[in-house]
């Protein structure tokens, strides 16, 4: 790759502005086209980004000026967009989850392998200084041998703020598939792959009401579990307790804590790129702030795409990989299957942990190749 990786964006919803703002300041990527079924949204997106033009989906897939398709559609469209991009010979980076099911995800990975293109997937929040510092702390033995972890995501639900929230409450949505990727990706990067899961769920409210925007007051049906809890057994033996909920009004629970033989690690919000990592050691009840030990500085949504462009240019592995995203999807699907059966499930997939992001790395200094 002689110059910046040229990006064609499919989808212009709420999250697209954050991606485009980040990618517009990265030297090794260049957004060139935006396409969506809503042409007005596409035009609004490119109006904020000189040098980018609105186009149709077929034109974007066929365009010689697009090297990578950035898939920012809702989950039910991930497979269709992914297949079209790969069939056109484009690299692919998508919003989480990788697909609605592991079966769909396998078809994406198989097609990409056959086509010789790369696939990456959010979340890339784990490439920031918060989770990367926590990962290095664990790997350095700062808390000894990891024994267990807890991960809590609690909110009353996205319908309070999202103008079109129905997809969060349909198959492919729910707190686990929507927010679980942030927490699970952080957990497996720190503690390694998951090999076994067990869980339970609840759906206490069968309808929800939109709380903002032009459709405020509209009631819609809930089709998925909105409170999911589970226990994950990591390959190294640590046990993680997970709770993902759209049914909790207020809470003082931590986001993630990791417990080891020699102390406890308090991990910042995995839906953010930054945040303090705090450590409490055996025999000392005081929390100490850890220095920044890794992660891209000033990172934001889209840094995973820039990291992928770096990897393509240098012939190395990209960090927000499809294999990592597939394993996280497999964990979630296995957990929901265990919920349905009232038992437990083995997780068959695994992944190779990518190299940590070095301390002090800056996304705007990524190597062009």
C-alpha cells in the first residue's frame, strides 16, 4: 500500500460521525465515500468531511477508489454488507457484533480467507490507554495470578436517549450482544480465551417506550432478554462473573474488577478509551493509580481501522481482529444457549491475543508503510 487506505463507509447513523471525525485526522486512512439507504443521511455525513462524497451502495462496492469498507449498519445488515464488500475484493471493518450468529460470522471469515482480504471488528475501545494498561498490569503480575473477575453493565435502557431504539430489543440486540462485546473483549484480552459458560436471563418488561426525538412516546415490543448474567471459565482457570442489564435504574457497581492472589485491579469503563487503572495490593487497603503502561493516546472510535491500515501496510497482524470478535460472539451465543437450556455450554473457539499497544503510541503517528 503506497498511500493511505481509502475507506468507503456504509451506514450513516448515530455512530458514523465519531468514526468519520477520527478517520479524518489519521494520516494512514482517507474516507472517500459514504453510502446508505437513506441518501439524505449520507449527504449530511459528507457535508462535514471535505473530500468525501455520497454515493450508492453498488457504486461504493464497485469503486476502484475504495480499499476497505467500513460497515456501520445495524446488526441485521452486517452479513449482507460484509458479503458484498468481500465479494468486491475489499478489506472489511465492521461495528460489533461481527454478525448476528456464529454461523453467519463463519461464512464471513471463510469468504474473506478465499478472497485474500482482511476483516476487522469493533470494539476498538480496548486499544486505548485504559484497557491496555490494565492488560499490561495483569501480564506483569501486578496482582499475582488472576483468580476471578466481575463485569457489570447496568442501564435502564437505550430507549431513553436513542430516537430509533427498536433494534436494541430485537434478535441481535439486547444488553449482551449490544454492550457485551466491550466487556468481554476486555476480559479475554486480560485473562485469555473463555472455554466454558453458564448463565440465566430475564425479561421483566415486555414493552418499552421511546423517550426522546420525534417518535417520543411510541411503545414497541421487547423480543430479547434484557437482563443476562453468567459465569465464564477462562482457559487459564480464572472465573469471570458477568451481568449485562437494560433493567437497572441506578447502581454503584464497578465496571470491571480483576482479583488475583496478590491484589485487585480496578479497570475503567471498557466503552471508553481512557480512564484510570487502580491497584490494591495484599495487606494494603489503599488504591494506587497505575501509570499508563500501554494504549494509543488520544484514541477514539475508528482507531481500530487505522491500526488495521498500519497492519496491512507493514504485513503484520491487526489488533481488532475478526478472530477476536468471533470468539467474543461465540461466548455470547454460547451463554444465551446455556440460558435457554438452563445448563452450561462449552465454547469451542479461541484466538491468539494480539500484541499489546506500546505505551505512548499515538494514532496520528501510525506508520504509513
